[in-house]
C-alpha cells in the first residue's frame, strides 16, 4: 500500500483568564467570543453565572464545528470562557500527558481516552460516531461496500492510523474484509475533515470518514451495512487536572443537556444511549 502522511496544524494563542487552566498547544486553539456581561446572560439554576472562569477543553478536530457551537452556547449562558484545542487524538494525548493541564477531553472514541486514563476522573458518552464510505458525487466507480475499495483503479484516502480513530477503523476494516494488500491508499491525513477536502479535489475516489464530515458538495455516502460494526461513541472525559471544579461541574451538566444535544443532532450525530 502506498502511504503519504500529511500533518497540518495551526496554532493560536490561548486567552489568559483569572481561573481555570490553559497551556500553549501544538494545535489550533480557538477561544470562544468575548464574555457576555451578567446583565445580558440568562442563567438557570443548573448553569450559574461563571463570569471570570475559564475552562480548557481538548477536542478531536473532526468535531470542531458542533463543539465550537456548544462551547459558545455555554459561554453565552454562563459567562465562562471556554478555550478549545482542536487536534488529532495522538497530539491531544501527548499534550495531556505532558502538560497535565486541562479540564475535558472530547475524544473521537472511547478507545482514544485510554492513553490518558490515569488523568481521567470520569467519562460520559455523548453521541455516536458513525464511519462511512464516501465517494465522488454520482459514484462513478459504482462503489457499494468495503470490498469494492480493493478494485483496480480505486484511489483511497484514509486517516492516519497512528494518530486518528477513523484511520484505525479503516485499517481494521481492510483486515476484516481481507483486502489490506489490494487497497490503493494514495494518502493518509491528520484529520477527518482533510479527507473530504481530498475527495472534493478529485485526489481520490473514496474515503473512510465520519458520517458528519461529509457534505453534499464534497461527495456522497455509500449506503453499506458493512460499516455498522465500526460505530464508535464520542465521550466527554473529565480530567483530574481540572483546576475549576465549579465551572467543570456546570459544563459537564451542560454537555448532557438539551441545548448541547440539539447542536449535536443538527450536525447529523446520533445521541448515545
């Protein structure tokens, strides 16, 4: 198999606030918008006024769009700043283990939490992560399932199996279907969204990617029952190094509330449980 590893990261400076913990990250760190003043905040008994508090959250890059909206909604409701570092699982695991700072890890699968298990206080399932085969619009090569990825002339892009859960799934799927040596892998990517970009740019014919990462203008999803065995669960792992128990408690409750759930489902995720 031909593999070309491409890692793309961008780094931004995290905001420094009065409470919580933050650390310069090797990945893109996106602080939420400026704090809303208490006068403009609608609080509920479950989510108190947390103006001046800060949380640091690590999140898989593939969940950036929904999670950025969730983080912003929490800040709008509470005044708590949420600094989010988006990266692939391997990068996040290294950062957590090295810096031992942060409040939550939103991982692409429960397996990705295991390398930082010694720093995890608790883990709560949020939504299901569904892998799919996506192809060029119109499916010109008539790909109907995993076995077709081994056909002559089918160019495949997968996530980096050493760094991403979706890449690990692709490798496992090839092994399970006995096509490891037949699949023409033209590239590995550092994140799931990078695969859909490659597909839209006609750099490949098929990708194995998370369902929610595929938009109609980039390609189409193959309806294949063969992928059902590889569905994962996205957890919210609360870290023992969290320095702001009040804010972390509120955020943990918010993640399991209706607002966060509605945001997840609006992006095509299915609720866990």
